C-alpha cells in the first residue's frame, strides 16, 4: 500500500472504487461476492493506468473474503493476475511457508 497518495488522488480513487463495486462485487481473485475494494488489474508499477476504471476490478480488501477468508488484495499485491491466480485456484488454503 502506498502512503504517498495525495488526498485528491485518494478521493478520486474512492469515487472510481464505488463505481466498480456498484457494477460488480465479485472478487477477481477468489470469485466470491462481497468485495469491498478495487484493485489495479495491471499494477501501476507495471504500467497500468491508475485511474482508468477499465484497469480496476473488485477485490476483497483489508477485511478479507467473508466466504473463504482470504485476504485477496494482500495476496495479489503488485503482481499481475496471471501470476497470482494459480495460488488461488490450485491451493485451497495457503497457511504460509
Ligand atoms: Zn476475494
Ligand atoms: Zn473468497
């Protein structure tokens, strides 16, 4: 999580997040409903658009998923979905190393 975002950027992000979650709350990581955050499909660090709704998708945030308990946004981090999706689909519950 970046801590250097300006308040304006934070406000704009919240507006876009509300838009994304109004359209769908199905998490891109685990596929369960109840997402409370939006995450960049292509991370900004990898060249993804920061404020393009087309690059944002619903994901479970700090509260985690109420269905499977995963912290999906934590699991994804700054990786591409294709790099982390297998963690979710191949391992039922990843408890750590
Ligand atoms: Zn999830
Ligand atoms: Zn889930």
